[in-house]
C-alpha cells in the first residue's frame, strides 16, 4: 500500500470511528508506530484530523473554547430539540416520583412537555426551567441554589453540588455538549461538569437529551462515562455505527 493510500484509509478510519490509536493503526496497516505518527503529522497539517496523545481524533471533535450562550443554543437544532423533549415524556416516573432537570435548551423542551397534572417532585438548577415550571407545579418544584452562571443561566458551585448529593431522584434528564465512547459526556465548563456529575450520581435512571450534533464530540470536562447512561434520546442524524456502539454498551438509544 502506498503512503497516500494508507493516509486516506487512516482519514476514513478516524472519520467513521471518531478516533484511532497509533498502536491499532500500526497493526492494521502492518507498519511501524513511527510511520503512523508521520502519517498523522501529515494529515494534521492538511486539516484532516487532530493528533492527541496515543493517536488522533476528528478535526472537529476537540473543542475547548467558544461555548455558546443560551440564546445561541436556543436558535440551533430547534425542531430536533422539540422532538427530543416530547420523546422524553415517556421516561417520566409514575406519580409520586421525582425528576431532576439539568440546565440546557434541550432539557428545557422536556420540562415544557411535562404536563402540570402530574404528581411529581421536580428539581432543577436552571433559572429558565424553574420559571417555566413554577406556574405548573407550584407545590412540587425545588430550585437549587448556588452561583448563577450567566452564559447558561444555571446555578453552579459547591452549594449546588452539595444540595444534589443529598438527593436520590427517580429520573434525571441530563444535557451534554459532547458524547463520545472514550471521553463520555462532557461540557466546556468545569463548574457545570461538577453539577452534572452530581446529578448523574443522584439518579436511579439517567436519561441524556442531546441532538446528533453532540455525538462523537469531546469537550474540556468529562462528567460521566457512557456506562453511566441508561437512555439517550437524540435525532435521526446520529451515525448508525456510533448508535450501535452505544447500544452494545447497554445504552437504550431512542430516535425522536
């Protein structure tokens, strides 16, 4: 195999799987690790992938800056988020149960679809979700305190995390900025990641609400692994191979 053919095959491998290791590529193409590293350096300079420790990932998968505010997020993937929110209702617990709503524009859609006649205890760290639910569930709504992060209008910090750790809820609807097999669920801000991690730990069932643009993406702070997820509700844009990989690891993938 010529170098150009091998490099194209490496690009295809990373594009489909999201990442590839030097060791696996060296074995697959029967070349040395040094040859693979040179190939990756060539491909990175051409913008086809990004090198990381031990291998490479898709060029678009590594994002550390440029987090969008709530207004910008609200205007993206509108139809998909609405459909995901409606699909989430099937995972609400029976009357008497409790639901923890993570902050986010997709979790907001799930709160929006939650009927006011349900006998549920609802908890959230999102100011917009708390405002939405206050009129519908005046007796069963609990808003988590803490420092308000203006970009996402979510409460974060030690006070918020401590309050969540005292809870045990039936279901948590969790948002994420990225989801990959190796980095799990991730978000750009460490304070938000700490809150999300506490939510995952407090829930009997973890339902992740994320449109397909979040799939095979990795952000700065990982807050849970794939094995912590019970259900992923997303849209039809998810890569079938990635969906199958999640299903193989015990995640129920629901297409809204």
